[in-house]
């Protein structure tokens, strides 16, 4: 989906149970992540490889609506600031893509090193950093490495199992249920900046 605007003919109270379920899942994700990161002794602060500079794409309607919930609670002047920051990021990304050059650009939610919508940030922002594994039916676990800062801090330590599979599977089930309820079948592939740009479209 290239158009950042997602328009649903659905009342907020109909969406609320799905967003509350996501909030609970996110809380459990963070607890699982913190337990493993703590076991490694890994801390994510002041990193030069700041993951907020990485161009992540997000694919769920749940995360779009949850980010919007946080955005809608901001004062008007803060929303205007985010709109301007998102527009700048989108211009830079489009220009880099046109020139075929790589780009690392700060997420528009990052203000002086802090996330403006931290409680409502997407899933990858909560799980990125430490080594993990994913299991597909009938296949072996696929393990992914930690980030550069993890390698510098903890790279010599034995792997501590962190299986994302149950968390992703629960997210997929919740996403299916929401899409069925609202009748939404489009694919989504949006950055945070593109999501924010769509909030006022």
C-alpha cells in the first residue's frame, strides 16, 4: 500500500477491543525482551547505530491504528510538529530512492533522543536489538543476530533463546480478526513517517 491514508468506516468503540488486545501483547513483548536483554546485561542507550535511523516498514493495520491512537492524544501543536517532521523525512526518502542512494534518516517521532509516541511505537521498535529466532511450520528455527551495539556489548556471550514466533503468531491472529471485522484487505507497507503523513489526509 503506497497511499499512507487508511480510511475505515468504523466507530472508535468498535476498534477499542482490538487495540487493547494489542496493548496487552506489546506489554508482554516488552517483558520478554527485557528479561532476555537483562540476562545478557545489554542496555540500549546512546547507540551510534541508533535504530531510529533505520528505515523500517510496518505491515499491520493494528500498528497503524495504535500509532494513530497515541497521535490523536497529542496537543495540536505537537501534531503539527510531527506532520512537518514526517513530511521532511518523506521528501528525503523519496529523493534518495530517486537517486538510488542509501539513506539513514531519523524517525520523525524521535525528539532529542526520545520517542514522542513511545507507548504507541510499532512492534519492531520494541524487539529490535538482541539475537532472536523464528520458527516456521515444518522447518528449523531461523536465528537472527543482534544489532551492532549488542555485538559490542555482548557479542562474546552464549546465545540466550528468544523465540519471537509465539509473539508474531499472536499478532497475526489479532490482525486477521481486525481486518475481518472492518473488511480491510489491502496490503500495508508503510514507514512511521508515511503513517503520520496519512493521519491528516
